[in-house]
C-alpha cells in the first residue's frame, strides 16, 4: 500500500512527494501531524521530488488508516482507552466545567448584591398569605412592587441578567453608557478554536458547514455496488493499442474541465476541499473523528485500517478473494500484495485463511515496509516479502517486476496467484490538485504487475483516487477489456470525505499478453523520457464508442463526488461546531463488523508463554511425548507387522546414537513446537530447547514430529549439503488440530503446510519438507529408491533420492537432492480391532472388524477404523537399516511378498 498526505489521501503527513506502501484514507481537508509513513524511493526528476510507495490519501494522515502500527493512532489522538473508542460512541469534547462553575458563582453574587432579595421574599410571602398566585417570571422593584416601567417584551421571558439590567436603569433600544450611548447589539460569543490565533477566521468554513444537510447523508451497512461486464470477446490488438496511444509534452497542470464527470460535481468537490486546506490539524482530526459514522471501526483486530478495508471489500464481493471458486481442498490460496507495507491487506487474508494461504509482497524496502511481527491476527510465516534484484522493492523498475513474476510462477507451479491486491499512493503535499497526474505511473505499474502474475480466472483490486483524466479513464478501460467484470467501489471503511475508491476486477481473461507488453513499453517510456508524457492510452473515439463503459464511469464519478461533497461539508460543520457528534458511530461499528464477519474486539498482542504450558492448553494429555518407536528386528517382524496393509513407511536419516550423542539427538526424529516466527523448540530428554542449529520458522501453535537431515546434491568433492527439516507426521498445524485425521490425510495437509512455508530462492531459511509416505505392499522395496552415492571422502554410502525433483532444484540427475539413509520408520494407519486387507477378486482394499465381522471398503472407512496421530505414534516401529545386518532389505522384501500378493495396481489407501 502506498501512503500520503494530500488532498485525496487518507492518512499521512509527508514533506516530500512519495509513492509508498502504506494505506491511507485521509485527506488534505483533514491533515494530521503524524510521523511520516512513506517508504523513500530513488529520487526522480519527473516531478522534482522523491517518490515513495505510499498510500494516496484524501483526508490527511491517520496512521491507523494507513498501513502502520495502531500505536501511532493512540499517540496522536490523545486517547487513553482504545477499547472504549472502538466499542461505543464517545463525546470526548472537553467541557470547561470549572469555568462554568466560576461564572455561575459570579453571577449569583452580582444578583444578590444588586437586588433587594429580602424585599421580594417578604412581598411574595404576603401575597401567598392572601391566597394570591405569584408569577415568578415578573420583575419587582426594590420595594417589592411590580415594575410598571419595564417593556412588555421582557416581561415573562427575561432572565436574571435582564432583570438586573432593568433595575440599573436599562432602556431597550439604548446603549449602556451614562448618556445612553454605546453598542446596541449583544457581544458575540467567544468562538476561538483550539490554539488558533485571536481574530483568525477561516474563509468559507462557516458557509461550507451551513451547506451541510444531514438529510442528504445516507448511512448504511451494505454499500451500493454495480458491476459492468465487457461484452467483447476479443482483446485490443497491438496495432489498436499503438494507434490509441497519445504522447505529448509533460504538463503539471490540472484540467479545468473533466470529460468524465459533471462540471458542477467537479467544482463542488474542489470548492469543499479548498475551504479545508489550511485548517488546524488537531481540530481537523477531532472533527473527522466525530463526523465519520464509521470512524470508530478503525483497525478492529488488525494492525491498521487497511485490513478492515480489505475485509469490507471481500464481503462486498461475496468473499471472492478469500474463497475463490473453484479451489481444491488441498490447494493453497496464492495471493500477492503490491505496494503493501506494512501489510494490513495481507494480515486480513492470513487471518481469514490461516496457513492455507500463501502470500507474496512487493514493497519499498526501508524502515516502513512489512511489519510481519505485528501480524497478530494471521500467521506471517506463510507471507514472503520480495524486494527485487536491486533489493529496493521499487514497483516502477522492470527488473523488479520480472523478478517478482519469476518468484511467483515458481511457487505457484507456473499458474500465477489467485488474486492480487494493490494499495499504492503518493504524497503530493502542496500539489494536491495534481494528485491524479502524479500518480499515473503508479496506477499503470500496479495494473501491469497484475496482468503479469494473476492467473487466468483470477482477480485484482487496486486503490485509485480521482478518475477524471483521459489517462486514468483509459487505464480503467483496458482493465475492463482484460477482465470479465469490473467495479468501481467505495467501501464504508474508506473515509467518506476523501476521493479514495477501489477498482475491482473479476475473472482475468486469457490472451492479455498484448496489453501487458504495451503497458511495459509505456512504463519504460515514462522512466526514460523526462520531458514528454503519455496523455492517454485509449483514444476518445474508442471511449465514446464504448457507451456502456463511458456512462458507467461518469455515473461512478458523479455518485462518489456527491457523497464526498456531503461528507466534506459535514466535516466543515463539525469543525466549526465542536459540540456535534455522529450518534451512529457505535451502531455502525457493531453492525459493519458483524456484516463483514470480523470480531468486534480490540487488537491484542499474543501473550508470551512457555512451550510446555501452551502444549498443555492445546492438548489434554501429553504422555505421548515419552513414547519411542519400537525397534524392528528379524526376530519380531512376524509379530509386529502381522498385516502389512495396516502400515505406511518412510525413509529417514534418524540413526542409532553414537558417541556424539548431542549431535544425534538434535538430528534424530523428535517433536518440534512452533511459537511463532523463529521461536521453534525441540523436545530433547524430556524438555523443550530452543532450536539453534537450523534456521526455520513455524506458525504459532504448531506441533510436528520431524527430523533434521543433511540434504545433499552432486558427489565427491563437488558435493553440497544443506540442513533441512523433514516432517514425518503432525499433530497441530498453525492452531489447526489434525491429530484425529487419517494418516494419509494428515500427510496431505502437512504437504500443503510445507508448500506454504516454502521460502523464495535466496532466503537463508532452511527448507521444510514432508516425508514421502509409502504403503507397505509387495513393491515397497522398489519405491524406496535406495542407491549409492560417493561422499566427500570418496566412500560410497546408501542414500535415498527424492522421487521428484523439487522446483527449487535443477532438473539434472546430479542435482537431484538426496540424504543418507539410516532407518525406515513405520506408522500404523488402522486402529485395532480393525485391520486392512486386499480383495483378491476386485483388487481393492477394505477394512475388517475382527470382533463384529463388519467389512467396509476403504472409500467408506468408518472413523473407528482410523488410527489417530497418538495411536500411530505409540505403535510406531523403526528399522535401523542398512546398519542391521540380520534384517536385510532382501529378507524384508521376501517377507512382505509372502503376505501381500502381487497385483497390477498399487494400494496407497
């Protein structure tokens, strides 16, 4: 996301022009004095200032509406209790209660000194004694008699001050001087705001506030949303794109008239913004806080408001981003977050999908990029930042764009991400009217990257601001042609007084390569030519011919413009009158969060806790930690593996402990507990020890049964080896307890888990893999892929080669990874008294209950026949092969083939 402090921005306060990775929903009409959240970029002479990836905003800098930590919000808003402001509407306008008390006391003293109070009381007592009714509104003279010289207009309505003045000889229509001279009109009430200088008046602020009509404002939970579908099947050709392109001299002048919006709307927005340009920042924030019906939603449980915006958009689109169709049960959800720091959009997706989603982020690399440690709601371990070959994260740079594409295509098996989010913006301080012109290349590059990495049928959402220039309109038109449907949408979570809106593109079409290449050329032209510019990507003639699109764009600009004018005038009214409060804030917070399916809770930091304590909270019984696999020998093979079809096995590096027991304990199979990021603990000798010999990350609340191995490539003196963590089985994966699932189902989920954790090439983190799992049957020995390789000392050793070459390795056989084989571990998948058999007649497996004689095909296997993790682990068996001379592979193969008949198909249930 990009962040800025401009006329069309939401939350930043910059001193230079920048494009940033922050979300912002503020505006110039609501500037805030916050620390800069922009990500600095290489200087450019295009606009004479720096660019940083930041969020364009319209209501100035609210860090909590940007992609920044909510601590900034608390520090700048003077709010002691964050929970209260989030959960109920609070009128925290300071009341000068002491002044009021002092003033009332003074008036009482003057009244008592100047008025014969005793005479009045005596007169009233006499009247009451005679049964007369006393009119307390009437005035009495100093003798207790009704004053007959008082004007009738004052009788019955005058207050104590007026009565006092009458006693002192005041005549209506005359001054208060000795000779009736002096001013006739009352002294105006004190109207100074905050620390504003005495006598300072903001031109037009009162008039703008008076234009606000509460009846015109529409406050509701579900926003209006209109999609537009492209009826054309064919995409623009390269010849058409070149013909439409119009270049010209660079001009930094705002258009006086927009072809894509009604003139009165354009002028009203500009007029309303202009009034608010020079307002006091603190008072502006206070007015915005009280005027926006959705303000108290803030970041909810997430690190900033950007996450809430994505929750809002996702719900409005019927969760097409976090639950795209079709998505297989064991298929990861791949997404990208461009111009994304500190990562609010991604935190929402990871909260919604947990580790079942894998994200890739491109952002400027500096002190304000991704704040992964602040992802309290979702597991950041499956999100992978990328900064390009130049390590700067500049989205304008073609090499970074290509590098980002390569990383994503490698990790998504050449398909691309399911969706991409972009939230970029510019800081355009003192150039607010040029915001759209200065942001054009940022708009372009975000759309360009989307066409590069989003798979066919995938989706795209990006933040835009005003869409009044031909360049912006034509860029939206090209996206309209490249996707099945598009929608220009203003979510409730985006502050109403800014011009922020989102372009949502649904269902990427195939064959968009021509448009992609054209946008690449346009970007390269903008990077190289400092004097000339691209004025439009599509000709006016083409846009006019697309009447449906042109009408849609105009209606969108007009509708959003009207709502913005209403919000700006309301803001002016709240600024001028500090007693005004939007009473629907608490209701809107509650109802909106409920509609978006986000908990109405405060954001809390996870509590630090020891692994043993946390494990006791997650599992009722931890006695299984003391269990160890039984040793398989030639003498007990008949009794241990009675029925091979009940078992699965996997090749391992775990061996018998030698003299260097510490090294063996660290590398042998044991339990690993993930407490978040690199806080990973290993269970050794009955206690949990922080892992320090291998660099890995595991999501919070993860419990694995795994071993550390040396993965090797090549042979002899050319041999290379790296540490890797191989998972044999899993109990809990990122807070998801899978211990009761069937062994193969646990294996498939763990495989998906490892793919989500797979770090991009060049990362210094160790690879985490799941062991290959084989059913024990007649051809088990052939599947183990045991072969000999020369070690560095030129001595041969039996090793296990991976069946498939991982995508992060070369395809050469010499580069296929392998590890030295020291054992084979067997895990039982069927719980007693059930057992699995092979039907000789149909060549399929079935499970049989020995006590009830009940039989079920494996496809209809009952839960009672499933061995959960604890059953599998307690009954596990380890065969120290090839070190066990008595039980050889040949003997084992002969034993299995005697029990398991040979069939054409391999049983893998």
